[in-house]
C-alpha cells in the first residue's frame, strides 16, 4: 500500500496542481465530488449476467491456480467457485443501486485476501496485480458497458506469467516453471497479441509521429495556449486537429472571441435544459474566457432541476455581458432512454426571453443579450 499508494497520491496531487493551479479546489469539487453526485442521482445501468465475468475473475484465478499442476481435483478449489457465485448474485441483486459498486469492490478485495491467507498463497506481485484488478472493477460496474470494460483484460494479461511460470506448490522455488521456457513465453506472447489485435485495446502507434510533432510545438511555444493555437492566426498544424476535431465548435468559438473582450463571460448549455444529459465543457477550455455560471458542468438530474437552474439564472443576471452557446445535438445513454425523464424548463424560458441568436455553426447556436 505504501509503495503504490504514496506515489499515486503524490502524482495525482502534483498533476492537479499543475493543470488547475489555484483553482484546484473548484476543479476537484466539480469533476470529482459533483460527478459522484451526478452518478448517484442519474442512476446506474442495470447489471446483467455478463457482469459475472468481471466480478468473478479473481475467484476464477484462485480456482485455476489450485488446479494447475494437480493430478486430481483439489477439494479446496470449490471454495473460490462458491465465493465467485456468491459475489455474482450480490452484484446482480444490487441492480442499479449506487451502493453496490463499493460493496462489490470491498467484498472482492476482502475475499481475495482471505483466500490468499487460507486457501492458496500467491506470489507478492501476483497478489498485488489481482488486488489492482479488484479495484478497477468499480470502473466497469459504475457504467456496466463495453467502453468501461476495456481496462480489465489488461490486468488479466499482466497475470499470464504467473499462470505458466509460477510454481504449483507455494513451497517450491519462486518462478519454478512447469513447462519449457519457450512454450511459456509463446503463450504469453499470444495473449499479448490477442489484446493488441483488438481495436479497442490496440495502442495508436500511427499517432506517434503526430504526438511528437505536438510535443515539439508545445516546447517551442510554451506560452501559447490551446485557445490561441486553435482559434488564432495562422491556423495550427494538422496534428492538432486530431485533438480538436469539431470544426463547427471551433468556428463558433472563433466568432465569439472575435466579437468580445477577454473579460466577456461564456455560458455553454443545451437547447433543452429539461432533457440535457451533459454539455460541452471543452468549449470553456478553448474559449479562454471566464465562465458565466458557478455551476457549469450540466448533467441530467442536476441541471434539469429548478433550484439549480435558478442558481444559473442568478449568475447570468449578475453578468449582463455574458454570451451563451447552445449545443443542439442530443446525447443520452441507455438508462436515460428508459427513464424518459424530463425536468424544468425555467432556464430555457429565461434564455428565450433575455437572449437573441446571432449566429449558428453546425449544431451550435450563439446568443447574446437581447438588449445589446
């Protein structure tokens, strides 16, 4: 825990301070604390039977390690099988409850430690990787879709050497291989190849030259912001368009910056805030201008509620020179479609009465005060 936890905390704190500076408290409250509230209020996807593969892998690992090299069935192998089935039932029984995420992770970690102590002792590094896997399970369960599953097989591949090289009996010498070294390495190579061959896991080696070019640009122009690079003149080199691919977004922001001062606040929302799922936060980053409302991360079950919309309206009233950009492209997920949820139209009515549309670029509408 000390060897892994302390560097992790130090690197995370250093990175946050480097990116957000003195605004780190606002950033963490918006992107961590508020995001957790969003998840709880919006609800989780229904956990289906395929979640069993994710939550039972640690128990399957103990099951295989107990049987590997054994000439007969080991009675103790029944223990991880029964425990794995129990955790699966627990996860499926939790349904869409937010509490099931920390519960399943805590149960996985606790049972792995107990099995390590009383059923089958693992190598120290092997145990660490397995516990790391258990902690990553929360990322998948929180959304239970294919995009959040992609990290788990990586931990599985990291454990492959212990399947073919680690001793069958914990009393034997460490890494006393049970098969020829060439066979073991070939199996590990095949496992790595299969992961790399799947598009969602494959590293983008073709992007390496583009990345080097971008790093060179940053080193040469250390004081140049992404706003100036993407929205100023001359136009940026082509690799930067791989990061900011939405041309309509860039055109809308270029229009906004050309007609306002650096102190002009910006509010980025959606054309119908009663059904908003999320908003385009990248526009705030690229605009390089003050944010017009303290609540700027807009997601369903929060920004759709009247009290939150009243706070946003109050902030916009204080900043009479604020501009508004609305995204008209509707986005939602499977859980939102099923819920058929609709909130308050207070903010939409306010924008309709007090702002006028002055331009549109693709799916983005640009507004300024109707009295300006």
